[in-house]
C-alpha cells in the first residue's frame, strides 16, 4: 500500500502516514540493543563497556547515511511537489550511489585506525582488544549501514514506508538470530556480536538497491542511470546536514559522558550509561521515526507552495509529539528498575546505579521530541542551515556544557541531569528559530519559499 504525499493531513492521516516510519526506526533500535543484551549477559560487563565505548564512532560514520537520506528525501519530495518526477529519480539514484561509495571509504579508514580510535575513546588495557575487534568487524558492513540509514528516509519519499518497516524486521531478525547463535550458543563474545551486526546491516542496506531497480517497485522513486550532478548532491547533503551535525554532536557528547563517567565511576559508570543509551534510543526512535515520516510531507507541500498545510502540519505535530513525550516520561519512570534488571541484573550495585541514573536522565523525554521536530521541520523546508544550527546548539553546545559543568555542582547526579537541563534550554531556542526563520508558519502572511532552481535538467 502506497501513502501519497499530496492532500490535506488531519490527525488520523498524519498518524497513518508516519506509523510505518516509526515502526521501522523502532524495530531498528530494538535490534540495535540486542548486541548489548547478549554481550552484557553472556560476555560480561568489560566487553559490554567496550562495545558502548566504540558505539559513538560507529554511529558517527553510519549517520552519513542519515544526512544523505533526510536531506535527499526532502529534496526529492520538493521536486515531486513541483512536478519534476524524472529529476527526483535522478537525484535519488545519484545519492544512493554516493552513499555506497562513502560507506566503503569510511569503513576502510576506520578499520585501519581502530587502535588509535580506541585509545582516543579512553579504552583501558582490559577493553582495548574488544574495542579494536568490534570496530574492524563492523566496518565490513559499513557500506550497508550507510545505505540502510539513507533508505529509512527515502522509503517515505517513495511513498512506500511499509517496505521500510518490513526491511527493518528482516534485518533485525538476521541480527538477533546471529547474536543468539554466535554470542550465546558459540560463546564468541564481542566477535559474534560484531558479525551479527554486520550481517544485519548488509541485509538492510543492499536489498533496497535490488528493489528500487526491479520491475516489482511500485513506489514513486526508481533507481535509474544518471551522471553525478554535484550541485544536487551538495544541496541534499547541506539540507540533511542538521541530522549529521546532530549525530556528530550526540556522539561527541556520548564520548564526553564516557570520559566523565570513567573519571567519576570507572567501568560501572560506562556500563550504566550504556543501558541508558540503549533504552533511550528505543524511546527516542519514536520521535526519529515521526520526523522521518513527516519531513518528506512538509517538503512536498513546501515545493507545492501550500503554506496553509505547512502550518497545519506544524500544529498537529506539536500536539502529537507533546502527548507522546508525556507518556514516554511516565513509562521510563515506572520501568526504570525492570529495564535495568534486564541488562545488569547480575550485579546489584551496578543495577541500583543504573536505576537511579535512569530516573534522572529520562526526564528529558518530556521535552526532547519538540526540539528534534524543529530540526526536521527546517529540513522539510529545505533550510539546512537553520536545521543544523538547531541540532548543533541543542547537543554540542547546551548538552556538552551541562556534561562538564553540572557535575561540579551536583556530582554524579549532575551527569545524569545534563540531558534534561540541555533540552529545557533548547526548547526556548527552538521556539525562537521558528518565529525568526519560519514566520509564514506562525502568522497569516504569505512568504515566498522558493530557494532552488526549478529547471528539469
């Protein structure tokens, strides 16, 4: 079943349109923590800490695909809204091939530099070998990981979001099944977890290439022969830069969390933070999925010049995300203990540390969805600069400052409160960005929104 980008969106249609994208990212986030579950319970907390220590760098590289996909999906949707379907197919195709090449190059470079990267991340002697092994094996699947991240957004632009959900299920089952076999049954530890992740990335990244080139493709985007039109590649990457900047900032902040925790609590602090990251990623996946689904819709109506529908999408999104944030905050407070038990129940002191951290850290869920949506909103409006500023300040400025400053006043609790405090400050800044750079969405005045050449060449 296809989902059309055109037409009016009431609450029911908004939810129907974004649910497949939410399901896709939610499933991806769930299987991404399978490694952590198996490694923690069957390889021990040292191996678990090693995986958590290297994860920010792996996500940093994989997020190049998110930059290409979100920026490219908004651009192709805008071109479709303007009536340029052939150009949309060509842009989609060149961005796919560009992402593949980028994944190969970055994968090779990181595999070579794995020991240096592990030292830079703060790995001690006990963790070093596990860190290097995990990075090098996961880099084999990096081209697939970059493509998988990119296609998450393109499924919605192609009006086939259900396909993304199905592919996430297949890739997730591949990862989970191999984790059970390699880590649990064959006791391969970090090596088994890395091989399972790599297999899942290859399945999730390369099957869509076959689909979008085949006669079975019923979506509105197709992979076609095309030469590289670098202005459009640059436009897409600049438009999606906010997502990449946000991920750079998030992973840099993650490294700083680990450095602070190694300083204050040692290995146990990193392990506890790993649990927060895994569970937090599942919760945040709801907002990421919503943004992936809504961005091409905003981009389409931006291309069509339908300001009234853009305003409507803004209002409805703020309501839906606000309600979701309240529910997730309540769930996180109620389930802090059982979720901590699932990962680190084998160590009572570590479990209690994780529970206490969970109840402070997850307070950010009440606010973060709104801030994340503002970045997606400006991506949909093809304003990559403001979108990037929103993501950059929210994480690399506000949260990084909190990570280093709050512990000076509140000790360990200051580390766990860094995310909630940063999100609260960001909320006011994001409101300012909307009123300053998208006045057409908060007033009745019509504003000229054209910003790229419309020639179909």
